[in-house]
C-alpha cells in the first residue's frame, strides 16, 4: 500500500488559482485558514505569527471603536493629468482598482475614537494600485493633518505603499513635499502624528510623511525601505542581508521606536492617545 | 498649448533683460539669442525632443554644481561632514558671497573622470549627504543667509548601507527642515532631478529649472522596467511622464525655466553660469523683503497647492 506523506501536503496546500497561493494560505508556514478564523485573529497566522495584509476598511474596523469612524474626503478621485498610457490607460487602471477594492483611492481618512479617545485616522490600502501615492493620496493626508489640527486630536497614519504613483509623473513626486508641509503645519499647531508602518512602507511614502511621526512603530516583518531589495540587488550587485529592509532591521538601526504585533497595536495607540491627547 | 507657460517665460526673459549682471554689465548682448531660445522652448516638445533632453541632462560634459560655484560665488568655502558620521562627496555644501550677500550653497556633485565619479558615487547621495545639507541649512537659518540649492542627482543611492543609515527618513527630514526655514531658499534643477533624492533639497520658495534639465518621479529606465517590463523602453516612458522643463513649468512644478546656451549648457560653461546667476539673483530679489514667518508660510502653501485635486469625477 502506498504511503501518503502528510507533512508535504501540509507544506504545500492546494493552489486552486493556477499556481497563485490562496489569500488565506500563510505564505510563511503554509497553514490554511477559514475566513472567520483569520478574521478573529486580526489576520495574523496563529501558527507562525505571519501578518497577512489588511485592507484599509478592515484596519479601521480593527483599530476604531465600533461606529465611531467618520470618513472624510471620500468623494476625491484622481483624474489623469498626463494622459498617461503604458500598456493600458491610467484611467482604466484606476477604474479597475476602484471596482476591485470598493475604494475611491489608496488612502481612507476620517475621525475616529480608539478606546474612547478621539483621533484622526489616515489608512492606506495596498490593494489599490500598490498603495501608490498620487495627488489624491497626498490631498487626503494633507486634509487629515488639517482635520487633526482643527479638532486638536492626534493623527494616526497607517501606511502600506510601494511609493509614488508613476502614472501621475512629477506631480506624484510633488506629494512628498506636500505631505511633509502638511505634517509640519500640524506640528506647528501643536499636533501629534503617530506613524504605523505596515508591509510595505517604501520609497516616496517612507521618504515623506511616514518618517515624520512623533512616534514611529512598525508591524513585524514589514518591509520598510527607500529602495526595495530587488532594485538594490540589481543596481549594486551587493549581497543583501537576510533581514534587508525589514522592520526588525530598521528597529536595530534606530529608525523605528517599536515593533508591535497587530494584537497589541490598538492598546498601544490608546496609550499614545492618552499621552499626546491631553494637549488637545 | 504654450499659453500661460509661454507668458511666464516671456515675463522671465523680460526681467532678465532689465537685470544687472554680477559685474554690473547688462545682458543686452544675449537678448537676441534669448529671444531665439524663447521660440525654441515655447514649442511643445515631441517625444524625440524629450528624449534628447534626457540625454542632454545627463551629458557627461554638462556643468556641475562646482562649475557654477566657481563662476558665481565669491569667497567660497566648502564645508565638509554631517557632524555625525561621515562626509558625503556626492553632496556639496559651502558658504560664500553671491550678489554681494553671504549665502549658503547646497548642491549635488557628479564626477568628471572615472576616479572622481567613483569617489562621488556618480552623484548619488547617502543619508550622510542629506544630513550634511541639513547642517548647512541650519547654519543658514541661524545666520539669516539665503540658500541656493543646485539639484543634479540620478537618485538617492540605492544601497544596503544607505538603507541601514536611513535613506528614506533622511530625505523626509531634509524636506521637513526646508519647510521650517525662515530664510529665502531658491533651488534650480541643473541636470537630473531624480525623484526623492532630488526633492530632498528642492523644497524651496522658488524652484527653477534649466532648459535641458529633467525632473522625474522615477528614472525613465526604472519606469520602463516596471510598467513595460523592459528598461529599453525608457524613451517611451520618458515621453509618457514628460520630465522636461516646459511640462514641469506648465504643471506648476517649477516657477521658471532658465535658458541655456544654444546647444545646451555643456557648450559654454561661462554663458550657462551667467544665465543661471541672473535667474538665481532675480528669484532671490523677489524674496529678500518677505519676513521669515511669511516666507515659510508661503513656501508651505505653494507646495500644498501643486497639482491639488478637488472632488473630481472619474469618467
């Protein structure tokens, strides 16, 4: 009788989608979960603690007290200032992203309460065009800064972004100084910004507002680098350390204040809001 | 299409024509040539012309920061080191006299020959370079010196050590410092304005751009590799994201275009320096009478308004 190697089956779970692993399969240990299992675990693998990606809406659900989130700027949509066309028109990519994510852009902003403490949230969504920052993301972050300053509450930004959006060309690069100026205006108004870097926080977003938090925390295993590992490897032919650009490496080199597992994020943010919120 | 951009250019040229030169002479001899350049610049560049600009911006014989400093800044003293760890030769900082005022100059520096190119890391700054620039900016702010920033960088260096030393955070904090300065700041893109590495020192009250410079969110090769999956498509990518001076002027990303000698800045360093000097002087003259708090408020408002979107509808 033929023996069945169960362990191998466990390590290579079913790949129904033509080679692409199922979104509920842990890419690190291969464990597979029902949707409700992942949801109750805040989309963290109970077996190996891998942090699955989280959409903006889910993140807000995880962080904000029920029913307190009051979205701002949801009507903002990108147009196509350069009439950009690569393999497909930019407008088509935008429409597709909106259809598949149900979001108008790669960032959702609004007022909320965390454990009863008021704050402003600016949460990015990597599934909308790689969380790339074009003019609307820049505008939303700037509005979130203003709203936080106006209401005298801290701003919590949760980033997940591949960087500036190429399809808006130089205007995307201009979102770096724009968001930096907005954060500086918030700081001048006595406001606070808390930056939560999740996988991945790279390039233009790392090189602008995300790095300007009064306190910066990162999720375990998140890639946090100005240039991604593939490009660094190709341009420099350097041997990359195993933990290149990861949150853990950034912590070691002094670029983030703490690495916070997802389950501890909400209590930590509440603590920070109690400390900084007094000023408002 | 010229419209507003052409008007701004004409206004700039007429200002140039009224201006005194460093030595006190007038620009009159250049005027005819400038008029010809106006016609050349004001025409919409074709895809081929855009790619030609990319090549000119990267021309190995193009004047670099130190070539302009030698021709425009008197009593020049270069300052070295970030006072933390290292001196980045890809970033020049220094003090001197420009237009009979004390100024701080910041600029990216590529190298002329292979040896210097390697020493200066092909102009690609490490975080140490941005910290050095920030040190010079703080010095300027303390002493009330205006700042001239010359931008010519393919991109911030993409290396392991650069990441470990905090490349992204250094670029962010350099911008944040510029947003806080209470002294006049004029930046000019004099070659390659390469992405985050460029904007790190370009958050200025006035941003100028030389006729054949480029200003990009990502290198044309990088963009082509990602979107076309083939870096040989760089000319196509460049045409798609329009990195040339006229388009940057039209999009409101730069305030004026600095003319170059016919054929490009590399053909005549002295003339290129004279034209750049006159533009820098004109831009600074507009800023001297504005108080520090107003300067920085206006600077922030300017960058917060570039490419602003209203509640737009998607078609």
